[in-house]
């Protein structure tokens, strides 16, 4: 029986965006398409690449001068969390900032990370109504290979893919409300965890789970209680 679990991997706390098959190994080639497909982003100033103890791990977005938004399962392990914010290249450019406080949502796959340095604008605008059948974009630095551990093929440059909304009442890794999408020209995989889904220039979701082939679930930022939670801490 197929199940969709969290995008987190065994090697790093959130590399695998969601093992899809209960009986399959994390690097099973049947589970591993990535922003697999899609293409490279040419203009996305909101991006933040998450590193744990200096190693590439998840994707994220900067949403306020000292706040970054990502998935809860991306920050579930102990360690030092750093981000390269505002660059399409995870190895250079933008700003390097360090997390000083982590706030985890109590029931959804969302986390806010306060950073110790002020980040430059612009910041991701949040919330935009979407409906089933709509085309939306997903972004991340996740795996771009199949048939080998996803840690071996994280993308250096931010990727983007088109997906189609199948329902706005899906479920994320922790049972929270999610926007479920199906692949058009790409889908999320390990390392895309915590990365954004955008519609009409606004962030509407945070990458939580994927089958690495055709279906992904993004925690919904259109949920009023989640938005209130973000506003409570980050003020946006």
C-alpha cells in the first residue's frame, strides 16, 4: 500500500521530502524524481537555502527582516542552522545568516526561524486563494537524480517547476491542512522540503511531503489559523 510520508531523510533531518512507499528504501529509483524536471529559476529573491551544521539540507523563504519560513520537519534535529538568503546559487551570493530561535507550529508542518542578522528585502508575500485545476509553481534546491542517495545530487541552483492543484484540503506530514498538487513538468524531492509554492506572485504553501514522482503536499498558507500563527511571531 502506498503512503506519503515526510520529505525528511535519514541522513539529514529533511533531505527526503517524503518516502512514498512503506516498503521501499529511501533511495529507491521509483521514489526519486525531483525538482526532477522543471528548470532553473531566473528571478526569485525570496529564496533561502537551509544548512544544518554546514551541510545542505532543506529549502526555505525569507518572509521578514529577521524571519525565515520552512517546514517543521526540517528543524527537528539538533545542530546549528544557517541560511544563504536571497541567492539562486546555494554556494555564493546573498546573505549568510544563522538561526537564533526556532518556533515550531503545534500541529502543522511549519516552522519559523529567527535569524541573528537583518536580511535585505524583498520578502515573500504570503497567501493567495487557489482552486483545484490551477497551475502553481514550486521552488527548491532538492534532488535532481534517481537511483542513488538524494544527498549526492542536490541542485546547486534553485529550481522551479509547474504543478497542478488537485485539492486544497490535503494533509501534510503532521496532519495539517495542505495544498496537494500533481506534476506538470516537475515535482518535489529530497532537499525541496520547506520550500515554497507560489501562485500569482505570492507564497501559498510550504513543501511537506512528496511521492517523488507525481504528487506533493504543501502545508497551506491560506489557512487562517496558520497565517495568524505566522503573524503572531513574524508580524506578516
